[in-house]
C-alpha cells in the first residue's frame, strides 16, 4: 500500500510538472506584450482597460510559481528532510496567491469571456482561492497542522484549475460536442475548479474516516499511544 501511494504521488507530481511546463510554453509568447497574441485576440474590447491588462500579465507570469511551490507543500520527503524549503516555498505560495494571483484573477473574472455566468464562476474561484490560502497560512501560524493541511489542499486544488481548465477544453474539443462556444466556455469555467474541489473534499473525508477508525480501534484496546 505504501508503495502504491508513493507511485501515485510520483505520477501526480509528474503530471502537474508537465502541465506547469506546458503553461510556461504558453506564457512565453506574451513576453512580447503584443496585443494580438493568442488569447488576447478575444480580449480586444477590454485590452485598453489598464487594470485588466496589468492583471492579465501579472496573472500569467506568476502562475508557474504557485503551481510549483504549491506542489512542494505536499512532499513528505521535503517536509522531513528540508523543512526550511517547505516553509519558504509555502510562504512564497501563500504570498503570491493572496497578493498577486488571487486579486488579479478576481479582476480578470469580472471581464471573463462567456458573460456573467462564466464571470461568476471565476470570481467565486478567486475569492475561495484567496480565502482558503489565508486559512492555510493562519492555521500554520497557530500550529493547527491538520487544519493547515486541509486548507492548503483545498487551496492547491483551486490552483490546479489553471491546468484542468485547459484539459477540459481539449477534451470537449476532441469530443466534438454540439455546444455553442459560449456554452462550452461557461461549462469549462465551472468544471475546472468545482471538480477539483470535490476531489479534494473526498480525499479529506477519506483521510478523516481512516483516522477516526484508527482512533476507535485504539480506544477499544485502551492503547492511547496509538491515537
């Protein structure tokens, strides 16, 4: 079982790192700051709005930072062997999400493609992302480690929406579903983070049930050292 968990962690980390690499490749063209680059072609109406434009460039340029530093938070090896790296990467992750990625994502959500329904999705995503990360930071400062892990898992699940949004867009494209572009984008905008959050909650529930089972068994034996 321990070997399977280790293999699962390696595969998951590899997939996320590969996704981060693809995100980096997608980001490089925007370093020219040319207004007709890729996604920006669809944003010509809002591109002249300065706070949207600044938010867009900040958001895409720091995205790889939170993907990687967030992933480092879930490595038990790094936590045990290099606790300072764990703490520092956690601080970077939290600061970037709370002060840069979250707020800029919120601004971009207000002007999202797909109209009000997609906008609501991205605004909620940004608010929850900031809120979960603040709770993760706060519980760490208070030494409430189990709660800290739970909040950080929720936060990182939302961070991964940057990857799952593009994955679902690719899947819908390959399936050739008869959806209008606006409807498809609205669907993807909601699925990209709600499914991630659902998986995170299921994982947390599974861990809680397992922990409660161990506690109950130990109590029946009177073995308090196992709790």
